[in-house]
C-alpha cells in the first residue's frame, strides 16, 4: 500500500452531488437502521480489485477514496467525503467510457474515518423487508445501462458481432450485479425474455472464444 499512501498526500477532486445515489431522508434513515458503525484506526481497504464484496457504506465523518490501476499504473483517486453513500465500486462513474474501462477499483477508508456499513447479510435482509429500495440502490447502475443501451442504437449499422461484443462487455462489467427483473423492466421485456436473450448472447460469446482459441492454436502449430 506504499504507493497508495504516496498518492494520497495531495488534494483530489471531490465527487459532486450528482453522484449521490441515495439522497432522500426516508431512504437514508431506513438504510441506516440496518448499518453498523465502524471507526477506522488505520487506512483500510474496503473493496479490493476483483472483490465480490457487496456492502454499502455511508460516510459519517472523515473520508474514503477510490483509486485504480491500469497497465500497472496508479491513477489519481477520487475523494469521497462525508455524507456520501458508496453503493458499489462502479457507482461513481456516469459516462459509458468510464463504466467500461475502469473495471478494477480499490476503495479505501482513510484513517480516522467513521463509516456506517451495511453488511452483506443485512443488505439481503433490508431488500427482503424493503423491496422498493432495491431499485433505488441500483439506480446508478441502471443509468449506466441506459447510456450503454443508447449507444447500441447508434450501432444499428454495425455488424451483429460488434453488438454482441458491446452487450457482453456491459454484462460482464456491470449487469451481473443488477437483478434481472430490474433490467428486464428497464428494457421493456418480460424477465423470461430477457434471461433467454442473455443466455443466447453468452452462448455466442463462448462459441466466439472457442473459435478464436482454435485459430490461435493453428497459428502456433509447427509446419
């Protein structure tokens, strides 16, 4: 973590209000009932690259920051200050390009920060008891989906393979963390139809990978 300590010795751009996913008082108070307060005595990684952690955090005091690596280079982190919800390690990104390219982030709580943490177990209990909150919690992810889906419309003249690549990139990068009934509703589909189309896309991806592997193997065959 030495590199992350070095990168945190100067001010970072703060997230603006548009990045707050959960803002209303009712939602705020409801979720906090399920949270556990944690005070961090040292810098602590909350979400590590590739982590399946799905906890939700609210910054009561202090701050957390997000940074990521790309081609082994450390990128400038974003400061996440008091009063912000951290619902997912991709929640901060609004644009299509960021949603695709920034896929390995590390979220770190600063020393002295106080965060309200909604554990994975409590998250599932919250959703079971307050089902309407699930849609709101995933609001930012669905917004990213909307941007991606709009981009697909502009690809109407592109070949089918290109469209499949786009859809799969969205699926593997974002959609696997969003309940299918939410996605199906957004796309105006029945959940069964959405699931079938998704399975078809995944089959095409597997076939494409197998074909690519076969072609590569033939290229490496000795004459």
